[in-house]
């Protein structure tokens, strides 16, 4: 199964804030990687939601 990096940052982050975090997951597709990220603890940050800003296939 391929491996993906899902890049995300806070929904409240300003558009020019380049800080982002990544979540590495084995998934069958980019959309599968995002859905697994959404079910993980990384989708929220306390009371604030995070948003996906990119997906990269890494293996």
C-alpha cells in the first residue's frame, strides 16, 4: 500500500503563515489518506479544527 504525507495547518492560520504539520499514513489513494487523517487526532487542535493544505505520495 502506498504511503502519503498529509500536510495540514490550523483553520485559523493566516494564508501567509507557512508553518504546516504533516501526518504520514499508508493509504490506497490521496482521498483515502485524507479520510484517515480526518479520523485521526490530528484533524482537531483543541477547540480549533485543522485543514489539509496538501497531500504528497512518498512511497
